C-alpha cells in the first residue's frame, strides 16, 4: 500500500505530466483552429490519464500501462469520432499511441 504523503506526491506528478501531455496534444489542434470543445476534451483526457497512471498499480511495463490506460480512456470517444469523422481517427490514434506510451514511461520512472 502506498503511504498517504507519497500518494499525494504521485498524484501531483501525474497531473503535471497529464497537463504537459495535454499541451502537446492540444497545440496542433489550436493551430488547426479546431472547436474549443475538442481542445478542452483532449486536454482534460490527458490530465485524467496522467492522474490514473499515477495511482493505478499494474505489474507491467510503463509504456504498456500508458498505452492500455490511454486507449481505455479514449475508447468511448472513438465511437463518436468514427461516426462523425472517421478520417480524424488516424491522428487521434497516432497521438494517443505516442503520448500514452511516453506518459506511461515517464510516470513509471517518476511516480514510484
């Protein structure tokens, strides 16, 4: 079991990492002038993923953990996106793979 102070520290680290990933994901979206709802949705998704990666203990490689959690969080949105604009899935899946694996790797090292 993780001690209370350590858990709070990990949560803060996870949220910071999620904010960083959110900024990386949203920056090209802002440049493309996508709707603000899409920007807010993507940013908040990464903050939530950062939080989850910092508190969920799975005995697996950090990169795989990041991919698993990222795709689990994204999954409900995939159906909406695919229905509205299937072509948009390609960059979303690419960014989720890159940021999810990177976030999983860094959080695995930093949030111990």
